[in-house]
């Protein structure tokens, strides 16, 4: 999965956090609380995200309603998988990553490994 751009991520972050379908107008209203942005810009970027397969959409009246096709966690995991898969030394990359994370993140990783092991054994 290709990494999303800044505005794409800003739109996706809202949709992920809301946990509900939304229109480009809904997203624009929320973004405009922090900075001015044109409706056409949000609409265009939402359409791009749809073409990339990151958003699904359906019509309600005259407006498209958008829904993420993956969770934030699934998106991040796909980026991590791509980064490791394209690296000639995935072990070295993982070691470098582990050297940079906090003790809390290390604990979260251990917990995730235990969960993944239980799921694969089930």
C-alpha cells in the first residue's frame, strides 16, 4: 500500500476517529475549524482516496458518502509490511526499529506477538 499524503491522512484520520460514514462536506466542516480549505479540494482528495481503494462510497441524495475500507491499524500494518518487504535486510531493519521504541511500545509489541501466536494456534 502506498503511503498517503498529508491531506489524505488528515481526511482518513477524521473518518477513522469518527467511526461512521461521512460526506466531503462533513470532513470540510471539521477541517475548517483549524484551517481554511475549499470544498472542491476535499472532494477531489476523497475521490482520489476512493480510486486508491482506501475509501468506499455510496450516494445519498446528491452527495457521496465515504467509508474507510480498512482500519488505521490495517493501513499502518500494510505500510510496515511494505517497508520490510522492500528492504534487503528486514532483520536489520527490525533491530533498528526495536532500538528506537519506548519501553511502553516494547510491551505493546510483546502483547501483539502473544495475540498473533494465539490466533495462529486457534
